[in-house]
C-alpha cells in the first residue's frame, strides 16, 4: 500500500512537471520581426520585388507579401524605406583557422590558442561583413561552429571540412623540408596534431583521414587533388590523387550522406574528380566546354577565387613571401587565361569563394576586392547568385544527416527559409559596393563596418541595425 502510494505521488509529480513544461511551451510567444516597405533580391531572380513586406518568426521567414502583413503586437517593426532586403552572404570556400602570413608561418609559429582566438575574430568579422554562412574548405573541425551556435562568440553558420587531406608533398603538406614522413613516423607536424591537415598516401589512409574528420564534426571532406600556388613542395601542375584514391574519399563521404570538395587546377584533375563522384571543384581554373558538360551530367558545382585573375595576385603575403610561389603564380595565371571566357560562355553552377589566408584586416580587404572583381568579370547578377542561392545549394550537399542547420534553406529570401538577411542601401544588382565591393585591394583603408549594410540578421537575431 505504502509502495503504491509512493508510486502514485511520483507519477503525479512527473505528470505535473510535464504539464508545466507544455503550458510554458505553448504560452511562449515566438519573437517576430516585420520588415516593411523593402525591395527584395531573393537570391535567385535577376530583379527586385518592390514594395514588399517580410515577416520573421523565430529563426525562419514566415511570410512575404506585397500586401500589409499583420504582426504580433510586440513584434519589432523595421521600416526599410525602400531599401533592399537580400539573403545573407555565403562564403563558398574560406579558411577561418588559417591565420598566418602563409602556410609555413601557421605550421611553425602559431599554437592552438592563437589559432583559436584569431579564428574567432575572423568569424566575427565575417558575420559583420554580411556573411551569415561560411563553408570552410579545410583547416578546422567543429569547435568554432559549436562555440558560435552555443552563443559563446559571434560568427556565421559554419560548414567545416576538418583537416585537409592530401598526399606527401601535396598542397596539404605543411611540413618543413626536413620533417620525416608522417605515415612512417607518426604525426610530426603541428598541423597534423591540431587537425589542420592529414597526410594520406594510400586508399586506406585517405579513408582513415576522412573518417577522422567526420568523427570530429566535419560536414564535408576536402581533398587536395592537384598542386597549388602558396604551398612549398607541389608544382601547381601536379595531379596528386588518382581517380581510385578520389573515389575512396567519395565512398566515405557517401556513407555519411555527405560529399567531397576537391582542390583541382588542371583539366585532367577536374575530370578525374567528376568521374570519381566529387561534387564541388575548387578553383577549377582549366574549366572548359568538356568540363562544363561533365559537370552538368554529374550535377556538380565549381567555386573559384576571382583574385586568381588579378594583376596584384603576387602581392598576397602567402605568395610574395616565397620566390617559388611567386613563380608558380606567374605561370598559373598565364595558363588559366581562358577561365573567365569559358565561365561566361557556359554559365556553370558557380559558387563565390574568397579563400583568404591571413588575419582580419587582410581578409576583409580580400573579400571586398573579390566581390568587386567578380562583378567586373562575370557581372553583378551572376556574382550575387553565386554568393547566395548557389552557395546555399552547395552547403546543403552535406545532406540532412550531418547538416547542423537541417531545418531550412539557406541563401534565399523565401517562405520557410532561415531568417539570414541583410538590409542594404541601394540596389546590389546595379551596384555591388552596397555589400562592400571595393576596387582597391591591398591599398584599401582598414574598415570597421560596411556602412551601407544597415541590418544584419542571422537565425532571426539582429547583429547590426543602424536604422
Ligand atoms: Zn582554399
């Protein structure tokens, strides 16, 4: 009897605590924000939808209408006065953790705490420059994302690739000339120990590196399938991985419902990647008709750093500091001269990509100038689409199982999408300076904000409002 009474009391307590929970959940009014009188660039169409209203509820876009929208009595009302409301920007290929003057500097002079603190500063700067989502193309795991999502520091949503995967002597090899081989001697580099890079010379090693990355929270895999410019040992012409090796990385990514992004310069490397099932070609400078056709067949994307075609490319610290890298940059630029012509002709699914290695000021200059160059090279509309809806599709290649932001779409102003929005002075389709484009690169003065970016909202939360 006593026992039964005790059980009943416990049951009653549990039941009442559940009902208390459910009452408070249903009573909780979700915060609304109403943007009135805005022109919408929706991330997809080459036009503005004038005189529109957009209601945000919680972290999602609840409704969009040319007619008045009724909001809750306590909703925050923002009168846009005809300004443009657009999707938050998405970096398609960045490296928040790569905070040094070059790869050797990161390997030799930066310990984990400096890299962590600096990457947090970079994340904040990216968000306050309008980048509400960031696809990280190698060099860090999930620690920064977890800290941002938990509200510890401010920054964009992050899709991170974990450690770069590449063979000995590749674009992912940060060792000094005298460092022993990792496979035979264990991780000998700071980059290896800190999860920045993972040296993999066999199919087994590639799979192990990919699995390690996923274990530590990567949302996609990054492989270095060809050589690069800023690294020490690899000619950019190097085709570092065979098709079978690339397929091994794809096999592991597939098992997690995710995909592989691959650093690929040469045509041979691009074709190999596509045949192996790689979904995004990074840089892809030798893009041409044949690659365009295969990309379409495979449903693949390309993301490219437009600064590669700048006459000032050689002034990037990671290149200017090394005579070998400077020479590589010169020969690479000469070989890649048809890229822009081909991209404008075949209009592939192209993602915007800054790819900065360096500190806050350096990367703000490079991002602003990249937007300018992209507008000059491929036009404002294609640029804006690449920074919003196309990069929004690219980050979703991660698949719903691993997607930290599985709830809604990114990179569009649409009903049900995440409320990641910018309100800017002027029309970005006519003038990219309203989102920060700057004709100057290294000689641009340091800035603390983009003044024409009046409201920055991520996940329904306002991070800047100067109205
Ligand atoms: Zn990169």
